[in-house]
C-alpha cells in the first residue's frame, strides 16, 4: 500500500493583495495551551505544550478553526490580526472526524468592528483562492494565493477518515491550520493539512463539510459523519460483470464485505451490487457524476447525510434488482476513529502488566499509523479489520513493569490479547472483569499469535500495589474501569 505522509499544520495562510481589510478583520490568531494524554502511558499526560493556530469569525460570534489546533486544550486565547490584546476563549463544539471546532469568546468587545465571513460555494478546478492565517515565524497576517488542482474524497490526517476535500497548490507553511480560504470575498474552506512528501500540495475543508458540522452540533451534541459499513470494490472486470449478471450500462459497486454492528448489517450482503444511492447512479469504478465533468467516490453520498437519516439503495442481488432502505445510525469501527482526545483512554494494570484498548490515538503514537506495529495495523488495515469475530474492542498489552511476579515477561509489550484463561472476550470491560476475578491458581493471557503469559494469582494484589508505588502510578485503573470492578 502506498504510504502518504501528512504534515499537521497549526497555522496556515494565503490571501490576495486585493482582498478588503474587512476580511482580514475576521481572521484571528489562536494561542493554545494543551496537555495531551500519553496513549502509551494513559495514566499520565505528555505535559504542557504551547501551540498557535488560525481561525475566522462566522455568523453568531463564532470562531471556526481546526479540531487539531485546540485538541487536548486546557486554556485558549485569541487575538485579532490588528490588535495587541488577547481574549480568553473556550471550545463550544468540536468534530474530530472532520477536523473542525467552534470557539466562543464571552467578552463581546472582541467582536467590535468584525464583519463575519459569509459562506461561498465549492470552487471549480483551476479557480484561484486565497488563504489567510498566521504561519510560524512572525506575528503578521499571511496572504498566499493558490489554484484549485483537485476535488476528491481523501483521508483527513487528524481522524484518518476519508471525506470531501479540496487540493490547492499554494505554498504551505507549518502553523497555518484553521485559516480561512477565500474566493470572491466569501469563505469557501478552512486550511487543514499538507502532503509532507510533496511541495505545494495543501488540502482545505470545503463548505459542504463545514455546514454539515455546524448543522450536526446545533443541538449541542456531535454525532459526526455516518458510515454505511460496507467495503466496496469496482466492477470493471468483464468476467465479474458476466458472473454477477451486470448489464453493460448498469455499472455499480460490489459489496465485498459488510462490517458487524454497522448500519448496513442485515440490509446489504456480500456480493450485492449497489447500482444507485438515493437515485444517483454509481459507476463501475465506484464513483458518481458530480457537477459537470467531475466524479466523486460513492462514500460522499453517505457522509453528506446526517446520523439518523435513511438512504435508499437500488441493488442487484443474485441477478435480481431490489430496493433497500438503510437507516444511518451512529457507528464506530473496531479500531475507534476518529480520535478520542477529550476522553482519557481506559487502562488496567494487573501484576505489573498494563492494558488498554486499540485506538487510532494509540496508532498515532508512532506519528504515522503506518509505522505502528504490524499486529496493530492488521486490525486497522488488514483482514482482521473486517471483525469477523464480532469484537467490540481489541485489548492491548502496552508493557510490563518489572517485578518478581512477572519475571520472564519484562520485555513484552504491544501485543493484542485474545484470551484469558482460555476464554475469549468481546470488550475491554469483559476482559477486566474476567481478570479481576482471579479465578484459580493462575491467570493466563493468550495473545493473538498464541503466545502465553502466565501469572500466579497468590499475593498478586499486594505485589501490584508495590509496583504502582515504585513507578509513581496513581491508580491500577482508570475511573471508568473502576466502576466496572465495583459493579
């Protein structure tokens, strides 16, 4: 699989010399104090970090920026481009899937002389756009011009979820994230990320994604972008078309697998051919006609819906055409994505062995998920992502705190736990309860590679307490795990 590396940007800026001063007044610099969780040692944080970003004022005295700019924040200040004064701000809504956040400033004086930016439309290829922001290396607002070079569904570096994005060729400097992208004096996107392996390739979050996010959080709760839960393949092969009785002009995408617990389960089945979604014809390459001569992958027809919406699928099943309706209920994949920045990850320490769940946050510990251990990636990208065992979560051994009770295992780490005392489990809660009972003389952990770790239960509780003291760990488990044990 081709590796694509993304550079996270905490400030991003481009704008034309001819843009009006009113537009610059709507651009703000964001100062963030953050204290992110250490996902390899989830009982502690990584320590205080200072970072800056850009944002812009939209209707309702709201500041729009990237989620990754304010993730794990403990304190936020904002400053107008032409003012020396900083104002305290707070996060009122955040969407990690789409990498967007809304900030609020209680002091209404901040908004004096600011004209909120109005939303424009999705630009066309070769359109000229301007990005405003505050890149690192100076305090002045930056103005950069770029051309739209591609519009497609692509992976967002912050969440690893694929959504609609616009690629531009503007020069990108680290630190511009959250800056507004302007065309005809209207907001048409938010600067998001750059492709680290290439020059002058940047991505912006288009208005369609921004408006979806704003609508989603109107009730104060963020449900995110729905997923169908189907792995698709193209139907370009003539032999395949003949085998599945697909007519020459039907097109369609082949359902290779349907993921457990997903909205599609029980409605779409393996080898179904999806011919159209809500009346929009799907081509044999899995795309649909978008605007004039453009095409997008069919997932955009799903992600533009709201959680709770129902979609109509026209399918070909065993040579017969059928209509199927699917309600897009909220759905989380086996390896949770997007990130759970605002929630501390659960952990449990037993006999000096530290356990947690496999998440995209843990994968990002290696800066790029493709650098994570292969056994982890198997559940994210490999065949085990299909979750045929119908697990709700995967439990991970993070590492071992050396002690007499765990001699022989001191170097073991980053393993996926499959069984406890020969029994499988479906969730971290079930795992914790099985281990905490300490049934029998031994507790045996069996990994997904059939490797076993065996601990003697006698005096293991007192040994665990001493291990925690020696390593300055405040508790053997996180607060949520403590509730499971008490039950």
